[in-house]
C-alpha cells in the first residue's frame, strides 16, 4: 500500500528507457546470460552491459535510483542460480570509502543482500585510481595487491558479487585476496558484462 501511494506521489519510470509505471521494463531487464572465464575464475553475468540495462545500472550507481536495487538484484539472482553454488556466502567486491560517501552506501552490498547470505571479509588495503580510461594492463597494475580479506568463519566458500565485469581485474584481485585468506572461490556473479565479454556463448542452466 505504501509503495502504491509513493508511486502516485512520485510516479515511477523504467531506469533504462523511461517507460512509465515500472522500475525496469521487460525489454531493459531481460536476462541474456553470459559466461565469462577469467584465468580460472568462472563468472556468470545476467546480461550484456548495453542499451537499457546499461542506462539502468548507471542510474542506480550514479543518479540515486535506489529503487532499481530490487529488479537489478533479481537479474543477479538469475546469474547466481546458473553458477549453482547454493552453499556459498556472497561476498561483494568492496567500494572505496569515497565511492560509498558519494553514493550514500555500498551499491553492490545492497544487491548482494537481496540475493542470499552475505559475508563482508574483503576490504581495500590501499587507495586505487579510478579505473575509467585505464587499459587492461593498467587496471591490473592499479589493483594488484590492493585488497585484503579476513579468514572464513563457518562456511569457507565465497561467490564474488559485482555489478559489472569489464576487464575482470577487480574480480581477479578480490578472488586472490579471498583465497590467500583461506576461502574457496568457485566463481563470481555480476549483473552485466561489457562488450569485451558479451559475444561469448550464453550460459545454460
């Protein structure tokens, strides 16, 4: 009832294409799974990072469209089902303190918490540059050794969670840090994969 009342006062629109009455329409939010292999780390993306989904992710991250967390998490859950690691903890890739302040919290943690049991062992051990505009080698160098992790308590398996995979450098560094702390990392899930990965064969249940 409260959600319906809020929609009357502040009408919702699709975060991807602007269609009225829905937070993420069926066209912008359609699942088209992509399987990515990153040096031994299996990654499942719910869809390519393009068109309406790209616009919706930008709106969620940078334009305070927190109402998109639910439909984006639903896409993430599809990728998680395909990865098929039901006994693993979900570990969000950490954001910097500056990014959390700017965005009013950790946008990836919000998605992960809607999908299952989470753990937060990962942290940034040093500052890193903004990865925008960096090539593959520069991204890898920027992130090398940047993360640390606490050891597992209870379940020792961790599935990494992020919003987008671009070069994969962030996920690989996160997996390295977790494994060094004693975690098993069977894979990672993301909402979307960039064009570098989008042509790969889609994942199958």
